[in-house]
C-alpha cells in the first residue's frame, strides 16, 4: 500500500469518483483500513450487491485492492490501494481530452460534498459526536504554507494508521464511527 494515489491524467477515473456511493466507500475503507462488502454496506446504508459492484469498480480503477488475510474466505476483503488518499494533478488531467470537463465535474462534486458537511456541522444536533473547527489566520510564505501542509499530512497519516489498526477488531470498530477531517489552506481573500 503506497502513501498517496496520484491521479495525473485520467478523466474517466475522476468521473467515476464523483459517484456518491463510491466516495462513501473510499472514506470508509480509508478509515477502517480494510473491510468486506457486508460491513461496508452497513456503514454506508446501502445494499450489499450495490456495494460489491462499486467496490469492483474502484478496484478496476486501481483505487482499492483485495486485502490479504481478511475474514474467513467467504467474502472478499478490500483495502485502499494507497494509505494517504488521492491527490489530483489538475494540470495534467486538464491537458487531456475531456480533462477540463472531468475536472469541473469532480470539483463541483467535491464542493457539494464539503458544503453538505459544513451545513451538517453547523446544524443543531442532539447526538454526542465531537465537532470542532478552527479558523486560524497565519502569515506565511508560500514555502511555509507548503511545509505546514506537509506536517499536517504527516500527522493525519499517523492518525489514519491508528484508525486502520482496528480493522481486525470488530468489537473495537463497533465503538467507533467514521469522522471526516476536512482541512483547507489557502490565501485569505
């Protein structure tokens, strides 16, 4: 399993990633480290046959792979093909035929996902989920901003590794729920 999947020039893959169930499955697999279709179907509240189909599609695009030593042999277990997620090279994808259109759809989809999460974050909820936000202005050079982003990525990978260490502990997983950590670092308007 590598650190990051670099999508350099595959508009078809970007379009495939915009499917909401595939995105949810990738989130769950990255959080869990590995899982079978039944556990994932329960986590994303979708039929097992639909989840199985979309897992095979994600595998076809090289985003996930079969996990070794998972389960009892009755079901396929899956894991992310990379440990740290997906990084899109906008310039390389945009230079391909249909790349600009695929990037637009991909970015629009990502913005919609983040907007739904922000709406949910700021809505009043009665559950006991931890919710925290930070809005920190930092005076940085471009190089310092890159270094900060790298340091944050290293910290997140350490926590992701910790999260994934519970893949073989069903009791431990039952006590957990998937949290999404969204970070943005950009110049202020």
